[in-house]
């Protein structure tokens, strides 16, 4: 790479910050400038719901420490927005008046919360109405929640459920209003949605389905309730003094569009993550569209960051991003959920095999969808000990054991072998977010990292969604046991 203008990164969230750290791990010479609209250092957005619930401190979700940028020679412009990209001059213009040249521009602008155009919102968000997207949003919600009694969350998708759980954890009376017929309809089937609603009810969270929100009611500039259309005509109002809008997100592409880049739903890129309009511009994370797919999860974004870093540093010139399987994890206090692949098939679908277990009273729902001997989808709600096994089988399209029950219940049948640290091959991926194998964890243990925190420092395992932490701890316990046996 040219050592002239260097690399400019627009966006310092989970994708942009990861790319910068991956690039610096491979290339310490190329000038790197990163612009972040938020004033704080990058943080793990996946864990915001735990911050909202009060079980995790904001400083515990930071991705880099305060001294990292200076010690790694990165020019970090925090709290500075890029306002214009001049592709002809290869410069970016920022809100602080600076003009920065680039050899390669990396767009990692992420997504913004969608605010529906309805009465009560057209002039902006009134007092007491917020979105749940950033750490600043989380802080503001926490402030308002201290004086609120009734909260309504508009939207029962992943972020809406996380917000509802966080507010309930602070003692508020919470109701989720969802337009679809069941919660998290993109990831769950109707049966799982019903079990999730029952789990939320046990946590003090009400659910209203097929709820057509038509307006926000306000008085004196502050929210007083949410207006719903009645099925037979007319309206009703659900009272609230705090409303969280979780109506989906949209890729933030205004800067790219103004620069004349090709846009579908997001910036269209090839397998080298280059804009199809301009090869000097790359895009990763939620603002990129690859092979008609926009990824909204952390693992694909981090994979893209690694691929791009290898390409730009020249350490892996053959690296290509060819797509990723999407695995959704929800880890809010009292709710465990993992969902992957094609989950909506039922027992009446002829070309698939469905293995299912439901215990609604205990909030447990498990489902595996199989086609031609391969796992194509799965849901684990309430009890997710099989998540590691199912994720590996799904991710690698591996052949399944004949004893299907072991897929859902580790310890029963041969499927449990994949979950056992004894039988798990060293090549098996333990941390999907960071692509860390059992062999890498073993190597860390042999080098002296004997705790999950120590392994995380060396490999980043467990620093994404956190779903693999139990498996990491199990591997370490097994290795400790083996070491004790050898000594004996």
C-alpha cells in the first residue's frame, strides 16, 4: 500500500474500529485516520441492553482503551463527522473544517434507527420518546426511566426485546407493541414467538401483537401515550411517559449516495469489499451490500474487517469475502436465545425434517430444521447449551448423527460429542464472532492464559455476543483437569 495519503476510515463503531485494529496488527507504517461521530471510544453495541438493565457498566463494554490510538499511531477524530467525500480529489471534508486526503477510503457508517412518519413524530422526537441505538441513547433512556412509571416499546424485534428487558429490570411497567403476529418474526417461528411472549410476561413485560401504531400522543411537548388503530375502526391509547421506538434500522448511506457511489439497500461492494463504482472506496459492516445481502450482525462485520485488513496490508492478497451465515444471539437478563438459518419450516413441509421440543411453562423451545442430512435452521430459546454444537453443524453444513435428539440435548446421543471439550476437534470454531478455534484456545492455555478473561485478551473470544463464554470456560476446565491428571 502507498505510504502517502494512507487509509481514512469513516465510522468508528464495531466494524470500523475492528478494521483499524486488524489493519494495525498487520501494518504499522501506513497512516490511518478514523472519524467517529460519537465522542466516546468504540464500544460493544451488542451489550447495550445489559447497560440499560444496570447489570453492566458503560466502561466495561469499551473495545479499546484510551491510550490505544496514540500507542498505535492512529489519528482518531472522535466526535467529528465527515460531511462530504470528494472522490475526484480523494479527500474527505469534516465538520471541524478539516480536509483529509486518502489513498483508500473505508466506509463503516453503520445504520441509523428508523423513525416512522406519523403524527407526534414528524417534527422530531418529543420529550420522552427515544430510539435505542447508541450509548448516548442508553444514557438518556436511563435518565428518563428514573422518573418514569410506564414505558412502551414500539417494535418486538431483537432490539425492542432488549430494550424492554432493560427497562423492566429498572422496575418500569413495560408493554411491547408489535405489528406482526408474533415476536421476532424474522428469527422465530410462531410457536417460539409465543414462548418468548410468555417468558417476557414472567419478567413483567406485556405484549400486544398485531398492534398498528398510528400516532404518538403528546402534551406540552412530552409523550403521554401511543395511539393504536382498532381492528373494527377507531383508535385506542396506551398510556406511557416513556416510549422507545424500535422500528428497525436503515443503512447509513447518505454520504456514499452524495458521493455518487452505487447504492442498493447499502453501498454495493464486490468480494474485495470495493465499491463497484470506485475501487479506492471500500465499505464494510451494515452500510455495505454484498451479493444482495446486507449483514446486520457483528460476526459478518468483523469477518469483513479482517478480510479487508489483509488485503490492504498485503499480508493476505488472496483474501475474499464470499458471504456469511447469520446467527442471531439474544442475551438479556433472564432470556437466552439463539436462532440461525431457515427457522420457519413446519411439520407439514415435505422436503425437511423438523425436530422440536417445547416446555412453555419453563420458557423452553428448541427446534432443528434438517434437509438432506444437513442442519439448515435452528431455534434455541430458554436453554441454549446446544448452541455451540448446532452453530458448528450449521456453519459448516456438516453431516448430522442419526440420533437427532442429541442435537437439542447435549449429553444424549452422538451429537453430544461435538459439544464435549474432550471430543471437540481443535479445528472446531468456538467463538463465531471472532472465528476462534478450540486449538487457539488450547494454545493460549499452554502459553499461560488460564481464565476466560485471559483467553479473551489474546484471541478476543467471548468479546462479541458473549454466547461462547461457557464453552470457553468448559475447555479451560477440561485442560486444567488434564493437567492435574498428568501431574498426578
